[in-house]
C-alpha cells in the first residue's frame, strides 16, 4: 500500500503522468477502476446498501433531478468528495492539475495505428468527437452551429438551440441572446496525448486487446475537457447530451463528469444526474459499491 501511495503522489507531480496498467480491483466499482486507468486518482467510491446500490446501477432515477435531490439530501447517494467539484466546467482555470476529479474530462485509448504522431492523434481525436457531438445534437432534435475557439486549435464549440421554451436555448442569430444568458453549447478540447498501452480493464470494456499500443488521453493535467455550457436563463439537458455523445463514440472512450448545476426551470427534473460518473457507450457508470 505504501508503494502504491508513493507512486500516485509521484505521478501527481509529473505533467500528463498516467498510472501504469493494472488488474481490476474487485473491491472497487468499474467506474473507479477505469478512472484510475485514466489518471483520475482523487475520486472515491461511495458505499451503499444492496437496495440502493442496485437502484443506482439500474439507473432507476434516470434524469429526475428532484428525486435524486431528495435522496441526496438524506445522505446516501452524494458521491463527490471535493467541495469544489460542482464548479467544474464553469471556471476551469481555477483548478490545479492535481485535482482531476474536480473537472469534466474525457478518457481515451485511441488505437496507435490511427495516427502517426501526437499532433495527428490530437487532430484525429478532435475529428472523432466533432462527429459524435454533431450527430448527437442532431439525433436529440437540436439545431446547431460549429465554431472554432480563438487560441485553442484543438478545441471546438457547438452552439445549439431548440424551440422548447423551457430550455431557453437561442440561436446565434437571436443576438443579443448570448449576452442575456439564453445560450447553450458543447465545448470539447484535447490538449495532450501520449503513447501508452491498453490495460486489461479497458480491454474488457472495449474491442481493444490488453497491451495494444494506443494514444492515451487522461483526466489529469488538464489534458482534455468536455462540458455543456449555458447561460443563467437556460436549462439544457446536460447529462442527456453527454450520454448521447458517449453513445456515438468508439468504445475506447469514456466521458467523466462531476454532475451539473442546471436544476432550475420546469424541465430540471429531466436534465441532471447530481453525482460524479463516467459515461460509456451511452450509459452512466457510478462510483458506488455495495456495503459488505
């Protein structure tokens, strides 16, 4: 245990460090194991009763914020250990590189043959996410426009809108809607990839094989971001969008999100999961374990 703790502390001091591939830890959730492989080392599982554990993993609460909130108030489901985790995606510059659980990110194990070098790998991954985001917004019935981001060549921003008055997401030509806080968008950025190999944990959840060479993107050192942004007056279905995007990604991708703050408006009961989770192929994976 001392050696493991030392390895994690040492890794935290290195930019872009990735934890070496390891075997599955049966004492923790699948989400926890995947997160550790993606260098999100500061998230902890929550112990739940058998009944609550099964409810969570069956996703019985869906996107019903009100129900989750009621249960959360009594204590059993709130899984975020960092008090500033709820701020993730709002003021990204506030977070230090050694707090990966405090911000939204993506974890990717892209097959090495898809790119010849790191720059090609970044561009390829950006292309993959752009296709997934645009397809997802279209499948969810949104109109959208794609925008480059000044000073961020490996980033993309999608402004999306809907006729649904409860969401209050306005198109770009409805200016000054953006200034009034009536906007909704999806932001993705990939800053760094590194050469690595697939672990047995990731291979078991994807079409990859153990030790396959990959281009790895972790949740550490601000390597990547994916989050839904919106104005103060807008309530987009954040988690619905995140899970749809992950559904349309190759199975070697996972989206980590801290939970969101969009709980106002009449449609709030249909747009939030107030817990940290990983999304994989359209399904949330929670940091929960059954009490022994």
